[in-house]
C-alpha cells in the first residue's frame, strides 16, 4: 500500500521473506489482491525463510505464485546447480531450467532469469551470461555485477549500454559495491527496462537499492 501510494508502477515481492505457514494459495491470492492490478515481480531465492528448502521446494513456490496470478517470475541462472557466481553450465540443470520456463510460460507468466555475480565480471563475461539467459528462454535478462572501484563503474556503464546491441530481450543490469548505486539510478537511461528500488529502509533491508521516492525524482527530472 505504501509503494502504491508513493507511485510504484510495478511491485516486487520476495516470497522467501514469507514464513512457511503463509505460503498457501489462499494467502498468496490475498497478497496479490493488495497489488491493485499492478504487475508483480516474484522471487523465490535460497535465503531468508527458504534457507532450509530444496531447489524443488523453492520452485514449487514459484509455480504456486504463477498459479495465483504473478506476472514475472525470477528463475536463477544456477537453479538446480548452485554456484558461487549464480551461473551454471551443467547441461542437466539447464535442461530443467528450460522445462520450468516452458511450464511458467504455459501458465501465462513471464520469466526473468537472474545472476548475482558477487564479484566483478568484465564485459565479455557479462554479455556471455546475458546470451545464455536468453537462450534458456528468459523473457527478461537480469545481471547484478559489482562496482567496487571507479574503473569498474565505468566498465559497467559501458556494458549496460552495450547489452541492447547483444541480446534481443529487455534487461535489468544492476551493480552492487562502493560505486554500485549510480547504475541503479541511471540504468534505464542506458537501456535497462526498469528501476529496482525499495519503498523504505528497515533493519535487514539492503541499502544498495535506492528508495522509490528518490528514483521517481531522478526519472521524472532526467533530461537527455
């Protein structure tokens, strides 16, 4: 409700935040009903209250969200084969990812495929990951790189702009680190399909993401 009041045009819901007893069809439908018809971006990551779940159990939560009307489902690039940089090249895992993406499409949902590198990757590696996500059937490509130095930030600004010439999917390219916030503010002026922000800062929340009210001022007053 606060996000909608502040002008959100889509809502991101991280279902790993839900306690297990709230992960029912009835409660998810009630949750999505509060979104007032806005598009929803759903994650079911490994952490928080899903830390003890198997990959298949987390996938079941994604499928339940799709059944309940979620718009965009996040399928991690290392799903079924956890890797330090969240990208798998295991053929069996990739085949299972493709099958899941097909199933989500059949349910009427769209798929965002995500990679959080947890370190700095160069342009060649980022473009390779983006192409692999596209090849696996993702509707939206998402990569979160690192900008620990000004040089890395400059390289990331360059790759953010170059992605649109290397893939034919909408993409969300973000960075974390000391210099990570710039691309989170300016990414859509370089080609990203959306902003990713939070409505407020609370204990346990990432402050890497800018606030919704700040992002709206940036977007609404950015003149090229």
